[in-house]
C-alpha cells in the first residue's frame, strides 16, 4: 500500500482518528471499516488487509461505543454503593477497580443516597449497557433484580445475602463469625453481653446477631440487644444511651468497626476502662481498627477473596451467561487486639 | 396508526426494546429510527411521526452508546483518584456523584495505584468518549493533559494547582490557609514549631508550607520541617522519629488530618500531653477530626463549594467548549477544637 502524506491530516494534527479517516486512506467505505472490527461481520480479505494497513498507519482504535452497538454490551461494570463514610466500602471500591482493570473492565460508580437503589440509577445502568452489576450496601426490589436477569446482565450482591435462591451473592460467613465471637468472649470470662445491631434489615446484621445469640443461649449467658445503624455516630449515641440506662455488660459485640469506634469513644468519655471493666469486639477490620488510639479486636472480612470471587463469577457470566444463583460465604478470621 | 398486538413480542416478553422493534412496528427502516433520535439528522416529518408513535407504544428509549456515535461524547465523567484510604477522597467522590447525577451524568471511577495516572487509564477515558475528566490526587504529564485539550475533552485538576496557566484547577486557598494557621498558633503562644509535610511534589503541600513559614519567619518564630507522605502511618512514624531526636516543639502543623491523627497517636503513646505540652493542627476537616478520640483543630476545606464550581465549569465546557484556563482558589475556615 502506498501512503500519501497528504492523506494524514488527522494524525499530524493530533486529532482523534476516526473510522472515516481510515476509510479515506484505505479507499473503502466507512461501513467496511466497521465490519473489519466486529466479530462475525462479513468483509472480503482484500478489504480487511487494506483497512488494517491504514488503521495501523494512522494509529486508529475502534471505540468501545461502536463495538457496544454490535455486541450490545460495554466493558463497564456498574458498582452500586451507599456508605462511603464507612472505610470498608472505599476499600472494596479500590479492590474492584484494581481487579477489573486487570481484565480490561471499567467501573461506573453509582452512589445511592437512599437505602434502596433508585429507578434512575437502574435505567442508567441498563442504558449504558453495562456488562455486569454489583450491589453492595444498597437494597434493591426483587422486581428490579429480575429486570437485570431478563436483560441477561449478570448481577452480584456483595456483602449482602438474599433470602431467595435466585441470585448470586458473596459474603463473609457472618453466622459462623457471630458464633466464634461469642465463644471468644466467653473464653475471656465475659458473664453478660450486649449486641449493638447495625441496620436491622441487612443480612450482615441478622446473621452476625443470630450466630452470636445462638452460642450465648446455649451457654446460658444473659444478653441484651440495642439497635443502631452501622455509623460512628450511631455507635457513640447508642453507648451513651446504654450508660444512661445504667447497664454495663462484661462485653460488647458491635455490628461493625466504625460503630465500635464510636462505642469505645463514648465509654472512654465516661471513664469506662477497656478491657478491664468491659470488652469491645467489632467487625470488618478496617484500617482504623488497628490504630493505636483504638487497637480494636475485630473479625477480619476476607475482602480480597470476596472481590476475587465476585470478579470471577461476573467474567464467566459475561462470557457465557448461565444465570447461576449461589450464596457464596467465605470465612475471615478473628483479630485479637487490646479491647478484649 | 393501527397497532397490531402480534407486533409486540419484545414488550410482552419484557425484552429490551431495540430500534429494530420500533422500525418493524412503524414500518420504516432501522436507520430511519436512528435518524429521528439524533439532532440534525435528516428525516421526513411523516417518518418522524410514525417512529415516535411506535416508540411511545413500545416504551423505546434510544441508548447512550448509539447517541454517542453521533455526538461523539457520552454523558460519562471520568474521575481519577489515588488515595481512597484518606477519607477526604471518598467524600469528594460522593459529592461529585451526587452533583453529576442531578445533571444526568455518570461517574466512571478510575483508581490509580501509582502517583501518576497510567497510559491505559487515559486510553480508556478517551475510548469511552467521556464528556469530561477530573484529576484529584494523581499526577499527569503535561503531554497527557494536552492530549485531552486536543480532543476538546474538558479537564479539571481538583485539589491540585498547576504551575502553568493552561489548565483549569479548583483548590482551597492553601497558601492563605497556611498563613492563618501560623497566626492562630502564634496567638496561642507557641514559641517554636514543626511542619510535617505531605508528598513534597504536591501543590497542596507546597502552598500550605509556604504560607505557614512566611508568617513564622516574619514573626521570628523558629521552625523545622519533617517530610512525610499524607498517610496515617507516615504521620505516626514521623512523630516517633521526632521524639527519638528529642525535639519537642510548642506546636505541630501537620499537612493533612489523616497524618495529624497518626501524630496525635504517636505523641500519646509517649505520654506527650496535648495541648499542654504541644499543640497539633491538621488540614481537611475529615469526619474523624471531630471524633471525641481526637477533637483535632484543623482547616476545613470547602468541599461542597469546590465540587460545585468544578461541576459548573465542566457542564459549561461540555455545552460550549472554550478551553478556559483558570486557577480557582476557595477559602475554607479554621475549626478550633481541643488539640490547640
């Protein structure tokens, strides 16, 4: 192929190279250029070679949107998240972005202000023809989840288990972790305990509580439950309330770390010594749990493994959609620090 | 128009409605359907009416990718971020997502592991034909930034000022804030001070330091500088080093809050009392700065206003590209708590 430099204005001016530039240089139609880049499209070998030579010369790359019109999918994963104030979630976001990038996928970040993911967010994800969707700490109606299934868009509930068998979810084994934490506190000599609950309608809260109370009941250990909301302020205010009511247990199991830090600060404000007067265990193992100001004993969620399993499932489903439903639960481990 | 129910399999089965379905029902070609939805495309009034009636009947919405092929832009904003471990940035991400959503734009989250944004990230953003790009705590070569300008993709440096007049940046007025913090600590009676620097090549660090030292010098207050890295661990280790060297100043100005929390924890570990023996001031006003465990005096960055100005600029540039370059600096204010 003979190249004529006057045919190269786009490259020389550093403009974006389009299919039009390639078609012009190759001496073929624009639609021939498109056909070369999409799997299964019919195009003669002669045309293909002309187009590829021109494209290489110009540095042309077909764009994702053009490709998506044919495949009907982009290489974008929608990630829905609510509580960025809880450091657990930015950590999850970072891990997902890193893993997906290694596979050529990008993350469209959807922040929900409300507990339930909103209609316009769903429409947006479908509109952008995302390859997959991950729902973290937001809730979603069954009807909406089914609409993704009908569109064959793979969906994972991350850190939330569903009480239906129709979806894929990836969690820490919260039930078992709750049991282990109860056994650990009993082994430390705690004679009565308080569970400070996170948002009561979440599976994480329900399972942690269930496992914890199950073991306490079997050991005849008295316990109480106080409801809170998985935030620092929630933990702080709930602990102040408990002290006003004048009930100080031997140990607290607090539904997540960020609440547990609030509990510790409230106890200290009232000069309650930890772990001599009472003990505190959190859940998640966020960075701050290891800070010297807190040294919080907690349950480490296996974030990297949870993210890896989610990514593997989504990539497999994107490649060959089966609609497989499974509740995957991974172990994690107790991190024994200074608050017990 | 007479509707025949047998023409409606897509809607009845809840499949995604495509231009093909609309074309079939309207009795026109698929390309006629496309032309109806893209500004400036030629189509007869008769065809237009047929298509719109069929589209309304089926609930068809043209997708963003098809639209982007014509406009050559999506309604996606690329947001590049490195330090999600610093709670300042998840807060920024949340604000941007909320503001952009109100204007129908989505956020593609790009996480850079390295200080400098990587080549594949840039290619990805251009490939997805983003409407605009926001660079937060990552750095970018001048050449890369210029490539966005050449593609007429508006670009904002957020929380980073550039030492060139060619780009739009939005920052807190760090120079002035550094001055005010120096004046404040002098007014509290501090006789000698230490500045703990964040990453030395960032404008935030350079400006805060410059303003701080300028005022101290003019008051003949002795000062020293120790280099760190804008992380909790960095602040903690730097403070331990300072105590080993046996230099305890009257006051510390620490480059950001997350480092300052590390400094406080290290001082307490060595039983240095705050604010009686020494004082600590941070920068950002992250949530944790207000927690009872720290009660850190700090400079509040006006995040909401900074985000709002960034969004306004980008939307204006997306609508009508001017390539306007400006270094916007917003004030913020001192939050006086218990560490001074």
